[in-house]
C-alpha cells in the first residue's frame, strides 16, 4: 500500500517538475518580448524625430536594405502590435500553467500525507 | 524570519545598485558621444589613424563628417546629420534617465525596508527584559563546614539533569570555574546527587508553603543553594552542613566553589552593565565572607562578628547614638539591599549598637521565652515590621533566614528552657520537620502572622531539643499541634 502511494507520489512529483519548467520557459520568453517591446517603442519615437530626407535602412542578414520612412514607421508599428499580442498570449499561458501547478501541488501534498499515514500504519503494524 | 526578509531585501538593494551603476555608465557614454557629434562637423575631413585589424593602424581621412548612419534599434538604421543624431541621442538619454530614476526609487524603498527590519530586529531581539548576569567566582579554596553526605539514592541522575537545566535558566550565572562536574569522585557524586534531590524536594516544599517567603533552614539553604548554584554544578553541601551542625571538613575544591560562597552573610551586587554579546551583562559578585564567628543574638551568647557586621556596627555607631534598646530606629532608612536590613536591626548592648545576627531573634534570651524567635522577638519584630512596612524583598528575608539558620546551629543548646506560657504570634512559616518529638515545635508556634521568620527557631524552641535536623512542618500542622 505504501509503495503504491510512493509510486503515485513520484509520478505526481515529476509532472509537477515538468510543469514548473514550462512555467519558467514561458516566463523567460515573455521577458524577451517585453524587451523587444521597449526597443520598438524607442525606434518608433526616433523615427518620428526623423524627416523623409533621411534614408532609412533595414538590416536583413548582412544587407542594409533601403526603406521608406513611412514604410519603416508602418513596419515598426505592426511589429509593435505583434509583440503586444504575443505578450498577451504568454500571459494567459502563464496563468494557466500557474493554476495547473497549484493543483499539482495540492495533489502532491495530499499524497504525501497519505504516504506518511501509510508509513505510520506500517510501522504500527510492525 | 526577520533575518530572511532582511537578506532578501538586501539582495534586491544590491541588485538595484549594480543596475544603477550600469545605466549611469550608459548615460556617460551618451554624453561623450554628444560631445563628439557636436565637434565632428566642424571640419570637412579629419586626418586620422584608421584601425586596421586588431593590431595595426593606418593613416586615413574621415570624410562626410555630417553623414551619420544611426542604429535606431531592432535592425533599423537611418542616415542622419550630426544634429539629427544629436537629437536622437538626447531622446535616448531621456529614456535612460527615466530608468535610472525608477531604479533609484526602488532602491530607496527597499533600503528603507531593510533599515526598518533591522531596527525591528534590534528592538525585539536585543534588549527585551533579558540581561546576562554573570558572577565570576574567584576563590574555590574555602573550607567548608560539614561532611559530604553519602548519597542514599543512586538513581537520581535524571533529576540532576533537570535541575541543571532549571538552574541554568536562572539568572545568576557563575564563572566557569564553578562548572566543574567532571572530576568529582564517586562519593562526592553521590553526595551531589543527593543534594540535588533534596534541592528539588525543597523547591517543592517551598511552593507548597507560603509563596512569599521560604523559611527555615532547609528552604533557606535550598534557596541559597539555588541562588548560588550555577547550573547545579557543584554539590550543594551547605544544607547538609547546616544540618550536621557545622562540622567543618575539607572538601575538594570543586565543592568548595559554592560552599565557599555559602557562608556569606549577604550578597552585594555590583551591577555593571556591559554591552557585550548583544545582551546587557550585569556582573554580579558575591562578597563571600567566610563566617568564622557568630553574631550576638543574646546576652548569653558570645559576641563575635563577621567582618561585615562589624563594619555595619561601626557604621551604625557612627550613624546613631543613643538608640533605643534593640528597637530599630524609625529613621528614614532606605533599604535597598539585604545589608541595609542588618544595618537597621541593631542591638544595643552595653550602650553600643551591635548588629544583630538574626533580625528575628530577640536580643536577650531572658526576655524571650525561647531563645530564638518566638514571642518577644516576634513581638519586637512585628513592631519593627510595622515600622518598615513590607519593604523586604524575598531575598532579604531569605538572607535573614540564612543568617538565622547559621546562628542557630551554633547556638549552645544550653539555652534557657523555652517552656513558657507566653505564646505570641509566630511570625514565620514553619518548615515541615520529621515526625519527631512533638515537644519540639509546639510551644511557640502560633498561627504565623508573617512569613518571614526562619523556622530554625523552632528547633531551639524545644527544650533541650537535640540538635536534630529540623524537619519542615507546615504551619497548619504546627498550629494544630500547638492547639492540641
């Protein structure tokens, strides 16, 4: 009886750990997105400071490609929106994962209690 | 827990600090860049040494000094003039400044938190009501009276440990010299165990009896022992010795530690608060005097003083002159230590104020029914008591008890027969004694009015009472016996 519980405990523990890893991955991805967000904001502002006389280039690989100022502005805005959307997505994902991990935690604790009880009983029997 | 919080907060603060440093560097870089941008378009071209790989330079020219390709971020570039670049840099600097300000705010908040937790910790943990009271014991070589008794019950080890813990918790600590437990011989060990047991019993007795005071030899001695014993380390042979009638004997130095301090009259407190170990330390020193003599408790007895009492006597003589007989003057005494009590209670013998050894005993045996406390002395005592109010602390009383105890032991048994009809209020608690000759205690036992008289007096009460170790008797039993 105790062994069965122990096995269950182990499996639950593994699941929980996996979940934790996912959570941390999502977290780091989200942080990266946030950095990009701030950067793109600055780019947008600086593009605003320029006028159409300046040529704007975009670095694609090793090549600097000429871009139109307005096009650049549009691209940057689109990118910004995209980033925002991504962040939202990650947010929801993170919340979901948090909830699941909480559930797992509860399960784990109850299993642990059961296990200890079983241990106690075993000791008592012996 | 506070420590953990503090740690975390400090970590955050450290992190903030490093980030602030980083951003400050960035700001400085932008500043110098701006300077360069301002000077760059001054000339059409510059002669420079162009870096050629990592190890070489090559003379060259810097041209188009106003055309700059600026990285806007996220792989976007823009060709601008120097002035426009300058504007861009300015814009970025604004961002950096904002970040810096935020970091500073965070750091300040966390710093405040850290300080607060620090203060809180200091407040709660440091002071409190605890002070480390230490007593350094210097001499251990004093000769003690009494033989070490053979322990009769060899099974009291656990009690000893209990006592050890109990007494270690007590405030008074003696120096490390006192804590010699390892080297006791077996017999001494038994004696020690026995003592500890007795101590425990005495403690229990004491709790049963009047709560305000512990009277009587045993409790006195036990209280003394408890006071003196450091973690119950040394054998409290004092009690035994008292009972055995002060047969002096030499005991090993380990025992002498406490025994040496035992015969003292009083304790003097030298309170030096030292700020050590986070706890204020009060250094407590016994002025242990080896009591070689007894103090006059009556006209019949020899008059010997211990040094202290002599000093006191002298002090008293200086103080007062023409004091009334034996009655303590109702002067404005301020009793702050047990010594003061002795100063107060002074017998006038031959016109001279003589400190009396036992406050509760009457001066003259003739006056009193019993040589010890009982009637007259108690009467006097009560008078005095009224005068003083109950300004005596438990300690004081115990001390008086102690001295009484000591005195009584040595008092010659050839005292006038106590039997008398004068039964006055007995102002003291009666310590339980053995179911010994009933003649002993009843004569002068009255319902105790005040619980500060050592019941040693009871011993002497009984006519020709053998010098038996007094057994404690509860006051109720005493009353009963008395009434019978």
